[in-house]
C-alpha cells in the first residue's frame, strides 16, 4: 500500500509547490481537497484522519487547529510548515543537515516542524561554528537577509503584483521586522545554539523567489586564532557527505563580485559562502537558497521522504 499524503493548504504558495513536487511521484497516494472546500473543516478533518502523513501549509492558528483535530489519532504523522511548533520540545526540527543526529530524529518522529526559510540559512551558518567551539554562544550575532516576495504568501504576492490591490506595495526593496521581534528569532536562537537573541534584519525585494541570509562576524571575537580558511574548513567538514548543502570553495567565492539571490530558484539546494580578505579580521558568512525550495516546500518533501523511508 502506498503511503497516503494530505497537504492541508495545498492551494496556497507552499502547498502548491509541494503538490507540484509530488505530482510525478508514483510511490505516493496524494489525497486532494477541492479548492472550493479548502476551508471546510469537516472535510479537512476527514482527509487529515485518513492520511498516513499530513503536511500542514497553513497559517499558525490553522496549523494548531489541524494538530488538535488529530489529537489522539497517532497513526497520522505531521509535517507543519508554519511557525507554530518550531521550538516545541515534542516536535523534531526538520533541518536534516543541521547536525549528525537530526536525520535519524526526523526519520522516526511523528511530529516534524519544517524550518522557516530565513532560519534555514542562519542556522546553517551559525550552528556548526558554535558546535565546533569557534563561535561563542554569547556572540552578538546579527542576521541580515533579503527574500523574494513569495515568502509573504498569497497576500504579499497580491500586494506586490497587483497595482489595483488596496494595499499595493510599489517599492523595489523594503525593510520590515523593524521592531526586531520577528517570529523567526526564537527558532534561530534555539537551533543556532545561541545564548543571546540574534538581531534579525529581514527585507523583501521585487523578485518572486530567492533568498540571501548574511551573518557578519569579527574574527577577533571568535575562539582561537581563526582565519577565513579555518571557518571554511569547519563548515566544509560539517556538511561533508550530503548533497543538499554545498560549501562553496574559498577560491570560487573570492572571484565573485556579486551574488544573485535567485541563483538557486526552483531547486531544493542551499549554497554557503565565506567572504572576506585574509588579514582583515572580518568575515561575512552567506547562505543562498530558494525560500520556497530548501526554505519551505523542498525541505518538507525531503522530511516526508525521510519519515517514510523513501528517497534521501
Ligand atoms: N511562502 C514561504 O516562502 C514560506 C511559508 N512558510 C509557511 O507556510 C505556511 C503557509 O504559507 P504560504 O503558503 O506562504 O501561505 P498562503 O497564504 O500562500 O497559503 C495558505 C493557504 O492556507 C489556506 N488557509 C488559511 N487559513 C485556513 C484555514 N483556517 N483552514 C484551511 N485553510 C486555510 C489559505 O486559503 P485562502 O486562499 O482561503 O486564504 C491558503 O490556501 C505558513 O505558516 C508560512 O509561514 C514557511 C516557509 C516559507
Ligand atoms: C517575505 C516574508 O514575509 N517572509 C515571511 C517568512 C516566510 C517564512 O519563512 O514563513 P515562516 O514564517 O513559516 O517560516 C515573514 O517574514 O514572515
């Protein structure tokens, strides 16, 4: 029997991308709710209960509601793409490459919280360096980022693309999260193994998909006499032996004059760069990903496969 998958929220931005990725899979039975019924709670409850694995692509409140519908129905496993359960102790954090044990934890979990797009980039750079003892857990970390506007879901897509929208956004690029209380901060702190909240400065550009996340560091405030090469070696060692996260060779990074946030669009990959100049005492760590790929839907499909013992 093929595993039955239900994508709750399949007509939204993340849900549609997951459905597209599953369209050609003959090893799964995808249960689909008609678009007009997408908010029909009784019908959703039936689908949720008959699925072997439900992928929630809903706002936080609706995700919590779906989890409550499944309470006591322990045969349905859940991947939640919302922010609702990412620092919850009962949920496995769905970032398989973040440390050596995570893949196995995800594979056996009933409840998996898919990471946020920005935290995927930030944690990928921070956590291995904290774990290696290079980045002190109390370092005052800043995370500066730009996302494509699909990161804001259907609502922001309409605001950016439709000039007739009453809340139309005409800017080519804007900062937000200006109160420094973005919902991704707790997740970056916890899974980044940090003692202090990072300062997170996100922004959105007038491009649909793609993301750059930057973590600049002063080498003098790290542990030991660390160089650009030392940081690169630590990241390369951490990500050896898998094919999702690439640590770009230092010589290749050194040749770049610009970095395009859309470079990995429509892939489920992430590239990590170590930028700087030897002897200058500073480094800028950069993650490049598709906010809808490794940042959301690609990661959800990767987690689904791990949980079902399929690919990956
Ligand atoms: N977009 C991205 O890059 C990322 C998104 N995420 C997360 O994924 C989740 C989904 O986001 P996204 O796809 O962008 O959002 P969208 O707004 O594009 O899609 C959400 C979908 O959920 C439906 N929905 C909303 N409320 C309910 C409800 N009460 N019951 C049933 N269906 C409901 C919406 O229906 P309707 O059309 O009627 O509103 C819509 O189809 C969010 O939690 C988001 O934070 C995570 C990582 C990245
Ligand atoms: C551009 C934009 O608005 N992005 C969203 C984050 C997108 C995302 O990662 O969703 P999760 O919150 O579920 O992780 C934001 O900043 O709230």
